[in-house]
C-alpha cells in the first residue's frame, strides 16, 4: 500500500518535470520587458506615406478617418501644416513641444480629403472640393448604402455634406456654409452622424446647439432632442458639446456628452433612459458587432471598452506622439481584415495598427455593428 503511494507520487513528479521541460523553450523565448503601449495591436510605421506633400508641409490636425476597405481609407483633415521643426528629438518633451508649436501655425487648405491604400500610398485627393470645406470633423459611410456614398461633417462650416464615393458629385448639403443657426435647416458646429437601415440619420449638432437632429433619407427634418446644460449636476437630456453617437440593436441611442464627461442613453425618439458618468472626455463612440462601445477619450488618451450596461471592460493607450501613442483619439475605424485606424486630432497624425500575433483577440476591436435591414425599418 505504501509502495503504491510512493510510486504514484513518483509518476506525478515525473509528469510535472516533463511538462516543465517541454515548456522551457517557450518560456525562454518569451520577450522580456515591454509596456503594452499599443494594446493588442502592432503599430504600422510610415502609414500613411507623406511623399506627396510639397517639401516643408505635412499632415495637419486630422480628426477623421474611415476605412471602407483595406485599400480605401478616407482621411479628412483640417489642412496641411508646416513640417515639425525638429527632426531627431532627444526627448519626448521636445517632440511634444514641436507638435504644439506646429499646431500654432496657419494651415494651408490642401489635401483636405485623402484616400490611402493598405500601404499608405495616396490613391486620391479631392482637391476639387477644397473650397467647400472649412474645418473637418467626421468622415463616414452608411453601412446600409450600397452606393457607399461619403458623408462629411464640417463643424466650423456648419454643414453636413454627402458625396458620391468617387468624389465626382456632391449629392446633398445640409446646413448653410458659414452660417450658424438653430432651426430646421441650419446647424451650429455639428460634430457627427449615425444611420438607420431605412435611410434616416441623426446629426449631433453639437458644439453650440447641443442637440441631436433626425432627418429622413432625403434630408428632410423629422425631429430633435437635447438642450444646453452644464455645471456640477446637469440634468438628463442636457448637453455640453454633443460630440458623437452610436445605435444598438434595440435602437437605443448612445450620445457623447463630451464636456459633461458622460454618455447619455435614449430611445430612438429621444426619451432619456440612463447616463454613464465619469468618462473624462469622450471624443468618439464606436459600436462593435458584439454590442460593445469603444470610446476614444481626449483626456486620458486611451481607447476604452464598455458593455451596454456602462461597465468598463478594458482600456489601452499611452499619451504622446511617438510611434503608436495617442494624442486626442478623435475617430476609430476597423477594416475587413481587422486592422485598426485611429485619427489623433491634437497629435496631427493618423495611425494604422495590425492585430498583434499572439495577442488576446477578445481585446481587439471587432467590425462595427450594423442593424439588420429587417429590423422593422
């Protein structure tokens, strides 16, 4: 009996040693150090390529990016800026200072809307429309539009523009360029747009009017909700900069109340449901197909993941302008190959990330959520 027990113990010990020896090469090959700066992604250097810029000029403030496909990535920016006045910064602070100084320069209104392929090569630039743009904020395509028409939100221009996918024709202009207003045909610094399967869309009219406006597919005004509110305890439906919006499977609207540091939730008719507080500066909301909301935050400079109860699940990101770092993540997009794109408004750059080999796939941002066309529309 005693011999049997010792024999059993011996077998277990041999098994453990064998398992450890078998794993030893893997343990030895594991990378040392690292800070997981880019989360489950690998930063792609030299994307986009900038050789097309005239010498001495480069990307300016770039708040908007949208990946229609890996080879058709739209970047909507606020004009070119002079190149950074430091080529080989000796410290992070020196680089940050150079970007701040760059941002103080007057932009040149060229290459406002650009399209890049997977390698970052410029494949198109809508120079023919530069005169129509004032200040970029959002570029997107409705997932329910088989023609892939392109929508641009020009917030200082007080307008929302719709173009054919090739940029040859403007199909719709909502608002009046350069004229602010709070009626059915004007905006005052709009910020974003979200779509319904039947063609209706919502515009977050955003910096001044602090409202969400609903239109039908022809651009006819339908309804609106929201009013100004700030201070220590702004009420439900009160906003201080309506900045972004997404829609879930139950047609609930999640609205970024940016300067009140919260997200408010409504039904599709604008009836208040709940609010999520203590989100420092929610710039951009992205609804992924698994019904999680990813937020680009402009204070902590991170990508934050929430479930639909408002529970924070995960976050990643590091402030800065070095490769892969975030500085004002103002837009998020994911292509069909699960590559991630981020527009950094304050960092004056856009970035592409590939899924990192061996990373936890549950921490990656899935494709965006799309309501089924049969959802009662």
